[in-house]
C-alpha cells in the first residue's frame, strides 16, 4: 500500500514537473506583470497624493500673497505652480485668483497672461470657461471688442453657454449693435433656469431693450 502511494506521489510529482517545465516561465512573467502593475499603481497614487499636498501648500502661498497684495510674490509662486504642478486643479485655481489680484493691482497684462494660461492649459474645461469669460471682460475693458467676441466663440461646457451669451450681448451692446445684443440676451435668458438669480439680471438688460420676457418662448420651442 505504501509502495502504491509512493508511485502515485511520484507520478503527480512528474506531472507537476512537466507542467512547470511547459508553463513555468509564462506563469512567472504573468505574476511579475501583475505584481509590477500593483506596485506601479500604488506608486502612482502615492506620487499623485504627494503632488497634491505640495500643490496645495503652494496655493496657500499664492492665497496669502493675494491677501497681502504682494504682486511680486504672486508672480513667483504662480510661475512655480505652473511649472511644477500645471496639471493640477490647484494650478488653475491659483491662476484665476492671481489674475483677479493682479488686475486689481493695475497689472492688466500679467492678469491677462494668467487667464490665457488657464484657458489653454487647465485640465478642467470648467476652469477654461471661467478664464475665457474673464478674458472677454478684460478685452471689453480695453475696448478690444472683436477679440472679446473671438474669445467667447470658443466651445464651452453647456452650463457656461448662457453666461457666454450674456457676455457676448454685453460686448455687442458696447459696439452699439443692439439688435444682435438682444438675440444674445434672449439666448442667455432661455439658457438660465428660472431659479437662477443671474436670469433676473438678464431680464433687466432685456427690459432696457424693450423686451418683455413673458413673450419669450422656452428654449425647446425656440430651437425648433
């Protein structure tokens, strides 16, 4: 009986050796790939968390500099943020904050540069849209109306389309193109929810052009 078991064990061992000789290398490489992927994923997550922490610290520096109206420090910290952490949300938020502070400090060119960077480099299209809306406002301030309209022509997330239409209407009004402005204001009014406070501001603009919003068709009907 013992001899029979020994033969069985030997046969199983031979089968195992044969199997390993045939598939051992493949199994080894598969395991290396699997564990290597796990290690790489963990390493990537660690790097991402580390980058986020460092970017947050630098954002705090820019926030403090903005509160102190220290434009030199803002410029230095923002350049570092864009260079080292340009792909993070912190970088876009920092540039938007910096542009506001720089504009208030009569540094319009630097403010515009920060907004252009966000509009072109931000990883989130919502940040890009905000930057374009603010760029159009700067263009209006400088009476660069054609440039403002060009900036607003860029594709934006749907949620920002009413804001873009309203800003476009403002630009056209500044150019004296009241009829074209009215069309844009109406598009903005239709785009905003009736629960949005901003819609009331658009209603005031339409009223100044003699438009009764009660006569406007809903967006779905107007699109037919």
